[in-house]
């Protein structure tokens, strides 16, 4: 599909939503490299009443979503996130800074579990909660063992691989994700229901054991998030736009591998 045809879908989506639509579609971790291109786009649009961000991301750095929300809100009065398929982890954090999230039958958010660099293999990113659960498991292995000295002897080589400074950094990342979630919910998504903020923050940052747990639109509503269910032409356009970008990414990957 040509660029002008993609533009046609976005234009119709803007008409239905009475907004300006931005698209962030990526399979690489969400990080601060998004900020300058986003600022350029926003400057070109100028201040407008409402911005919709079509978001497809599996997550990334803990600080970036907050920066994205603050930047977008410099240019609009209302802000919504449209999730065609996946907005996980740090991308779910971004959703908390919106006034509403638009979801279809296959759309999913996820637990807020930012990615950090592996302590040994620097090119590998791991969910920060995985490190925390590892430490918790090792501690319980020692405490609950019938022979704590033997358990400690077995566990010590594993602990030695984790630099205390890194462990402290992981702990700060967890606390930062909780702080960001609470701040965004209080200011935006749940500004009219502040009593729900602590519970929603706790559930999203600590309540799920799987990094990939799918939070669909019904569960998101049950949590207390402001969810708009996409139906009819609105959903058809959103899904068509997702498929267009998915095809575009596959084509780029094929060209890069040739």
C-alpha cells in the first residue's frame, strides 16, 4: 500500500475521532530516540484540541513514556492512545497518561515492567521484575532450606554475578515505575477517581507474574481505566492501519536481509 493510501486511512480516522493522529509502530524498545522526531511532528501540527496516538510497542525504558506524555500534552488539550494490537510494559505506562485508551477485541495492554540491561550480557534486555523475582527466589531457597548452609553455598555463586550497584539500580527502576504510574494516573487517566489510583498502580506494577500477561479491554475497564471500545468503521480503520504498518515493517526487514 502506498504512502498516500496510508494517509487516506489516517485522514478518515481523524474525521471519525475529531483529532490529529500520530502513529508510533515499532518492534525495538521504546526509548528517548523517539523524542526529537516526535517533537518535529508536533511542531508541524501545532497546538490542537485533541491528539490520538496509534501505539504498537512491546515496551522499553522506564523514563521515556512519561517524557512522551509530557511532550504531547504541550501541544493539545485532550490526549488519547489507540491500541490496535499491543501496548505492553513501558507502552502501557504511556497509556496511563492519556485521557482514554481506545481498544478493539484483539487489543492488549500489559503489566508495567520496564526493561533493563542484563547484568552479564549487555546486549540483552530483561524485565526488571524478573531480576527482583530471581532475588526473591534465591532468598526463599536459603530461608526455607532444611540445610541453610548448603543452600547458601549453592546460591552464593549466582549472587556473585549480580553487582550490588546493579541490584540497587533495579530496585530504583521498580520504584520509579510505580512513581510514574501513580503520577500519570493521578493527573490524567484517573484524575476524576483518585481513590482508585493506589490500587491500579499496585496491580499494574506488582499484580501480574507474567511479563506478557494480556490485559484486554474488559479487564482494563475492570481495573478502572477509561476505555473506549472501538466498533464498526472505527475499528475497521484502526485494524487496517495496523495491518498496513505490519506489512511495511515486514517488507523493510526482507529488504534489509537481502
